[in-house]
C-alpha cells in the first residue's frame, strides 16, 4: 500500500534525479541510502500525510522523525519532493523565486465540491440568478465590496459605505466614488466574456474603476495583508518596472496558455487576485482589478456562482481571526510560519484560499435555505393574501422577526435590483393593507410595522402550536 502511495506521489521521472542530488546535512548518517530512507516507517508516514493535506510546522515537529535525520533536514527533503512533483504557478517573483503547489487529496476534494455547486445550471446557480434571487446577489456584492475596500486600506466609515451602497446615495467624495464604481463594475463583466485577457483588458477594468475619481484625494489607511502574510512588499517603483511583463504573464495564466492539464481551474481566481494585489501593476486599484479578473475568469470557466461569492469578506474575517481552525487548516500565525519557511510552496495558500471559498459557498447555501423556509412559512400564514409577491413576503417576514425594523424605498430597490417605481409600489401596497405604517422624514418615506402584523404574529403562534 505504501509503495502505491509513493508511486502516486512520484509521477515525474525528474524526482529521482533531484532527490539523489539532495545534500544530506551532518545530522544524517553518511551511509544512509535513498532506499533505506524510503523504507523508514516515520518518513513514509510523513510522506503519506503530505500527499493528503498540509501540515503546520508544530504538527510536523510533534510527529516521529526518520532515523539519523534532524527535523529541519526532513522538512527540507519533503519540500524538495513537493517541488519535484508540484504544479508550477506563474508569475514568478521579481527576485526569480518560483512558485508551485501540491495537488493534495484535500485540494482535489475542495475543488470538486466547489466546481459542482458553482457550475452553470446547478441548483444554486438557478436559485441566485432567478427573478427571486436578486437580493442574495446584492447582499453578497455589498459584503464583498466593503470587505475589499477594507483589505485595500480605503478609509470610509462603515455607516457611510452602507448608506452609499444600500440606499443608492450619490458619492460625496473620491473614495466613495471609487467604492461605487467597484460595486457597479461587476455588472459589466458579462459583457467582457468574449474578450481574451490582456494588459489592455486589465487597463480597461482599471479605467472603469477610476472613472470620475480624483485619485489624489483617495484617503488610505493600513492595508490588510490577508493571505499575502509572510511575503515581501515591493516598492511602487519596482512594481512599475515589472508591470508590463507581470501583466503579460497573468494574462497567459488566465487565458490558460501553456497551462498544466492537472492544474485546478477552481483555484486560479484567488491566486490571480492576490497576484495583482502583491505586484500592483496598475497602482492603487490593482487588487480591485485582480478581483474583477478572478470573477471574469470564473464566468468564462463555466463557474458563474464562484464569481458571486464574497471571498474578500472571508479573507478579511480570516485576517482578523474570526475564521480559524478547524474551519480552515491554518490560522494567520501558522500560515505565516509556513510561508516564511518555504516561500515558493503555495500549497498552504491554495488550501486556505479554497477552504475560505467553500465557507462562503456554504454560508450562501445556508442563507438561501433559511430564506426558503421563512418564505414557505409566510406563504402558509398569508393564505388569504395570495397576490402578495415574494419581495413583499420577505418584508413582512423581517418585520415579524424585528418589529423595530424600518423599510425605505431606495434600500428595497437596491436589495432586490428592481425599479424605483416597483419598490415604491411594493411598500405602498403593504401600507394600504395596514401591514405597514408610513411616516415622512425629510424628503424620504419610512415604513414601519403596522397593526395587521399582530394578526400575522397570532396566526404564526397558532400554526406552531398545531404543529407541536
């Protein structure tokens, strides 16, 4: 069985040559042969785990080590083996550092699960892109836009950002304009699916983002590093020096030019987004261009739901420690240790990035399941009101959960991606039926819980008693 596992690992003839050239350190006996090493029970155990998943440094140190080898020697040897059988990733670093990752069983399973759920025509795809699914998309897009702004260091108060995006308020400064442009840019991606990736396309996306923005007035704070922890920040001058060559390589990657057939397409988006953030070929908005490219790539690869997930939100939560093991393989400190020990091995990066993607996918599925359950309940309660639409049922369901909730036409319009007149009609009909009350604040109308909601609440309690 062990030999079968080793044969699976060593699928490329070059591993023998490189492994034989490996220089054992003085902690290893001079007469230890390669055959003896491969017969060592502890080494075989470590190798078998490396095939399946990533190890943290502390977890590795806690495991039995091969005879006559120091932990550091064993670790370096495993890294050499991983490099021999790994899948090469582009672009290289400015200093020539090459990148690769091991296609572990864990990554295979994660990528397969994500691809199946996110493919065009899947149940999830039909749900979120159907007429009743717009509010899922708006909420995730708002979450993604705000998280991306935080990762990029854009300084904008949370309440201002939410008012800008949720209430469709006009931008009041350069930072808000940039944020609004980023929010709207996602809608233009479907028009670019026929365009090959290129430096010209990257610059076109940049121009969309900075339209009518005075970039000199953008206020920046600390930039969160997310999954880039443990890497070196390059000066702007060096980034500009390599900008054209880096964009050319990234375009080739996204166009799948000379791509290893064993590479996993579901993993490329995050990698390219962070490559843009790291190498900044387009200045301040580089990482935002990278995120747009990741979404466009997902659409082109037939994984449209992947383009809708708020992965930046998950990455920011991981950065802040809100998401941690066992939900992901590594926390920030353990991840940074691995990145510093072997900067070229991106297996830890691919693992955490893909786990975060799967978490956002599961969260979306949970929200949809919750909404469908609540909608079914409201349909039962509103048997006498069959003409109320799904959006109106959603309003009443929220009003029952939170009696203090307030509803405004502009937010209802944004949340469901409908015309202002449609949003106004939805709320006014509920007001006329006494489900909501209405009051004017300045120029805006605000709708609050009305007297008929008490009847709905009583109907819900009766129904629950009957069920039990």
